[in-house]
C-alpha cells in the first residue's frame, strides 16, 4: 500500500540554538553578576563614587576580554577534539571499510532496526557519504551542533558587555546614598528577565528559571556587599 503524500512542513527545533544560546546567556549572566557585585562590594567599603565607577568600568573591560579568550580556548579545544575524531574515523574507513560498515550496521541494530534493514541503511549511507554517516551516528557530530570558537567568543564578549553595562549605567545614574541598592535591584531584575528569556528560547519553565537565577544573583550580591563592608572596615 503506497504511503500517503503531503506537503513538507517547516520544523523549528530548539537544539540548533544551543551553541549561541549557551554563550550568550552565560556571558550576560556573568556580566550582570560580576559588575554588579564589584560595584556593590566597592560601594559597601565606603569608597568614593569615582572609585566605584572606575572599578565597574575596569571590570567590564577585563571581564569581556576574559570571557572572549576563555570561550575561544574552550570551544577551540572542543573543535580540535571533534576534528581529531573525524580524522581517526577517516583513516579507519580507508584502512578497513568492511569493518566500518559492520560497525555502522550494529549501531542501527542497537537503535531498533532489524538486521536486514540495518544492513541496507548502512550500505546506502556509506555509498552516499561514509564519513558523514559515521560522524553523525557514531561520534554524534552534526553541522548544527559543531563547535564554532569565534562565534562563541564574540557572543560571550558582547553579551558580557551588554549585561555588565546595565548595573554600571544604574551606578552612574543613581545618587550616592542609593547606589548599592539601585545597582542590586537593577541586577536582580535583569537576571530574572535573562533567565525567563533563556527559558523561553529553550522551551523550559520561565518562572522557575527566572526565580532561580534571581535568587542566586541576590545571594552573590549580598556576599559581595558583606565582604566589601568587612574589608572596608579593616582597611
């Protein structure tokens, strides 16, 4: 009996957003928490407005560069590992294609295909592009999920700058007496919005993500204020 035909439809999967979403959310979160904590800690030490703003601006520049370099190195290492695995698979395919075909067949059998169909699928995919078939089904490497060091570095640096710029702007705009509170409130609100936005893009619970990140951020700010006040009293 012939299979019914219908027009293909567009499918939108969230997994394709994982790479840039992780770098962006991580960068913005670090920017907000780091710069807000730095400003609140310095302000709690009864430092001058100039000192607090200078610390915030310096932290923003240093943090953005650190995020870019760290993310680039981390993702480059991941990419190097992927390329090394692909190169190994390429050598194995050239040296012993029969064994690689059996290996691919076994993978499909473990995923639920009967032996005959697994052999047929493995054979056709091998004839089409053996390396791509092994990269996807044996190594789990797909073009959409492949590591992109430069993209990750730029995303992290840009998002850290945007995230860290928000509490810095709050510190500039707030009067001296209210500066720590203004920075803390802005930071917690921004963290909650960031958590909700990331959850929406990823298809998770917005309220849970927003609450979790806001509470953790508030704890980080409180700890920074306490340390700043203690150090300011001693020094």
